């Protein structure tokens, strides 16, 4: 098989395994997908936590597949497959096809390309956005006079910020690389870079206006998260990135390091070498610098898209020629690791670690049925709204035959798609993960009931029915 076919075969294998197994053993979508489904039907320009692109894509995947579990799993692995394609194409710009394939296949050994991709979210969507941007800039390096590359780079630059704000780190590195590369630096004497920047700003402008109107709420949320208990200081953040990417060395071991080290020596031009070094490590260096300067910390998963060119860099630094059989062994070793991830998902589903059910094991249909039953015992109208804990309430809402709208928490602070008048007219049922006093939205009538699900490791929930105050 050609190197490209091995990359395609690997991407297809991962797509099938990490869609089929999670879908077969899931009773509900993962946490971040449920949260995305809460926002998705409203096609918001922004939320209090994140930019909106993942929620838009989740809604599209559900509209296409008619399945709230299958759609996001397909979407997530499609993002990974696109990332493999973009990395391979980028690699062929600076390496020969065999080494480009080897550098791409190595990335299947990293934690970031497998386990976290089982839950579609803002980190997963960054993989193709990040690698696609790098590929566009790699093409631009070769042909800096071509308008199409500048226009595409500007468009993707603005669009990428709808995925996650940390995409701005890549844009900074790309700008630095533009000035570093003589061919692209000369283009600042033309209008092309300025038009690209204007297009990027124009694409991002709707969300930027939304940020102004909403007091930059998601950025404030990110700042609060950066100092939370679940974040790591710069040193631990760096060590976590090392640990998450270290498993790719297992693929090299399977290929045979001694055989690689006695192979013919081959190198790349110094400008290509510096380019790969800059795009592989520039984002993490910039991130750590910002952490140190600001005195903040970060979540380990923020590093997920930053190392997409890492395999290419490693192959380049080895300076050894690869053979087709070595690429084949690398691909088979990568497939074995992906298979282990699938087996791990099955084991975790059947034997939950620590006695806690994974979110994907929560019985969505059963929960929705019991919430609907609690509602019907106090109202003869269809459920108006479901509020409360985002995961439990969202799960109950998407588990109903007629998907209900969700109120995040106990008030309307983060739910601009609903008004107090609508709740008064249609009523609401809250789903909480602990017993608590009725929210003010309930008015004077609130009927509590305890929900016990069939899985004994899932703690009891509470349904609080607040019937309509009036009817139309």
C-alpha cells in the first residue's frame, strides 16, 4: 500500500472503531455533548461559557442522523479523520510522502487523538481547525503570491475563533512565522495580508459584537476557570503535555528504533526545519509565557490541538529514511492502540471505575420517562420547560420524544431563549442532583419527587414540578 493509503486506512479504522463501540455501549451522550444540545436548538451567537461553533455542529449532526448519541460520535471522529488528512498533506510539503505518513501515523499514539475524542467538544473541533490552518500556511509558504491561500487563511482564521478562543494562540504563531519567512514577509508590500486580516475580522465580527453586548461573559468565565482547582500551574501543565504525547513513542518501538537509526540519513532544508519547530512548539511556549506573566494556570486539555505537527517534527529530527514496511508496522501498531481505547471504553461501561457511572451510561430514556411521569401527575399539559443541573436537565430534555427546551440552573441568567412569561404560561419541571428549595421561577406551587434510576451507582435525583400559572 502507498503511504497515503496507510494514513487513510488508519483514519478509517479509528472512525469505525471509535464510533461503533461507544455507540453500542452508550445510553446517553457525554457531558459536553449534552451541554451543547442545550444550546444547539437556539443557534446562539455565543454562550456564557464558549463560542458557538461546536453547538452548531452538534445540532447539524443530530438533524442529519436523527440520533443524539450517534451524530456527535460521528462528528467527533470526522474531525480526527480530517486532522490526519491535513497533517499528512502538511507533511508532504516538507518531507517525502513516506516520512510524512510516518509522522502522521505517530499522532495516533497520543492521548489527545483518541480518548478525549470520544466526547465532541471545543477541544475536538480545534484539531481540524488547527491542522487545517497550518496546512494553509504551509501552502502559502510555497506560493505566497496566490490570492486563494491568503483569502482562505483569513477566512479560516476568523472562523476558527468560533471553535475556541485559544485558537488565537495559533494565529499569533502564524503571524510570527509570516514575518520570519522571507517569502511571506515580502508580501506585506502588497495588499494580500491586509485583505486576509480584514476577512478574518469580518467573519468573526458577529461574535465580537455579541461579546461587546454581553460584557465578554465567556472570556470572564475562562479567566475564572484559569485559576480554579482543576487547573495546573505552568510546570504541571507542561508535564501533563509531555505525558499525554509520550505514548507515540510506543509506535516507534513497534517499528524498531535500532533499524531506524541505521537507515540512510536524510535531512530537510533549514527553513523547513525551523518552520516545523516553530509550529510544533511555538503555541506551547506562548501559552506557558502567558501563564507565567499573568500568574494564572490552565487546564491540561487546553493543549490538545497544539501538538498536531509533533509527529512530523519528530520524524524530521530523526533524519532517517523510512521504508514502506516500517510505515505499515507503524500503522498496525497505531491501530492496536486505538483498539485498546475501544476495549477500555467497553470495560469502563461494564465495570465503572470508582463505582461512578460514566455520563454515557446514564439511562437517558428512563430518566426522561420518570421526569415526564412526575410532570403528568400535576399537569395535563405537555412539559413546558426543563430546568436545573445542566447535565441531568439536558439529558431529560433530549430523552423525551418531543425535545424540550432547557433552562440552565434555577434562573434565566444563562437562558436568554426563554422568558418568565413563557414559564408562567407553560410551566417548568426542575431536575436537581440534590434536594433544595424551589427556585423563584416556580412561583407558589412546587411539587417534589425523588427519582431513582435502575443503575444503582447513579445517585438519586429530584424532580420539582412547577405547573403553569395560567393557560392561553
